[in-house]
C-alpha cells in the first residue's frame, strides 16, 4: 500500500525539520527522502537481526545434548 501524497509530503517536511539542525547545509526534499529510506532500511535490518536471534534462541533444545569439546563431560544426567 502506497502512502498518500499528503502523508509523504508531511513525512518529508518533518524529516527536514528534524535533521536540518544537524546539517551544515540546507537539506533538499530529495535529501530528506533519502534519509527516510536509509533510516527505514536500518530499522528493517535491526528487526531482521532480532528475529534471527529469537529464532536461534528458540532452537535450543534441552533434550538434544550440546556439542562439547574434548574432555568436557556433562554431569547433570
């Protein structure tokens, strides 16, 4: 679903308002569009990493013995 033009314009305006004080040059609407795209991609990657971490921790199976190095012994059985 595409965002409406008014919503997109509002997001661009708000992005410029937020980031302009941190820039030494005037930000264009294209600069703001790229900022939105990059920040969105950054949080998408964080979300993917979080899901992967949850998936890995969910695969810990207490019924399956862990792989141990030489000389390591499990005494809790």
